[in-house]
């Protein structure tokens, strides 16, 4: 039973560039959420996707956008990268409509902006 | 606004000793509360959660947590720590009961275990 998989594991980008991170949810899950975890901090919610639509959004600028595909996988796009975007980006999946279904997290993508 | 506070940034215990990690939350209604663990280079793994009912919740790996509404706390405990418990521990609250994927996390407590 495959868990949540994310790619790539590490990424180095330059300020001003754009980046795309990818996530495949756990088998049987249809909802994907993205979190940003800065060094020494707890994860912060970016947004959630279900049925290819953004359902909830945290306090992140429009430079952060996402997409969900028919197979439930998802992408996180960040435009005009800033040094402060350096963080571990975590993808999590769940089954929509089941409050008792816990979030399953991937191992994350470490993004470094130079 | 909802928030979670983990007062202890770093805790060190000896293997076999008991453990208590503190968590305080700010939330108007009955909260949904969670404890996650993160090992180096890994994602987060759910240890336990509280939605309602019995205020003492049992989780995986021998952990338990107690919800105390009067103290706005949800402290995590383990009677005997193993070296493999060394990790970062995060307390979280779900601000929306109808959609618990949006979690507010504390800043975490790093647990170090000495042999």
C-alpha cells in the first residue's frame, strides 16, 4: 500500500524563479493538502484540493498556486521565489468527508532558494 | 484566532524515564486535537487524536494524551521512553470541525533521549 509520495526530495532554485512540486496521495485517498514547514517551525497550511478544486486556503500569497489532476495527484507551484520560501514542503492526503480519517503526510520536498 | 503553544522547545530525558510534553491551545469551541511525530528527514506521523468522549486518549507507540478543558491543555505522556522516541513532536488543532485537514500546528518540541 503506497503512502504519500513527493518529488523531488530536494530542490535548489534562485530568487525570482518558479518551482513545481509534485505529490501522489496515499492509495484510496482523494484529497490533497499542502503545508510549508520553515526551519524550526511547525507546518503551516497552504491549501487543500478536492475534485480538482481548491477548497481551503491558508494565509499565503497568490504566488502559491496548485492543481489537482483526475488521478488525485497534485502540484504546488510557487512563482517569483523569495529567500523566505526556503522550507520543507509537505503534502498530505485524506479521504474527503471523513473527519475521523487522519492526514497522511509524505516525507516532503526540501526547497532552498538562493 | 486559534493557536497552539508548545512551551518546551527542547527536552532531554534518559532512556526508561517518563515523559510529558506540554501543549496549550486557544480555541472557542470543543477542539479537535492531535499529536504528530516527525523523525529527521521524514514526514509527520499521527500519534493520537482527540475528537470527543473520554479525555484520556491512547495512541501508537505507547503514547497517551489527556484533554483538560479547564486548563486548555492536551499534554502528551509516555511512561517509559525508548531511544527510538527521539524526534520532533508537534501538537495541532483543527479549527474547522467539518474539515480537519486544515491544522494549526505548534512550533514543536524536540526530544532527545540519552542511553
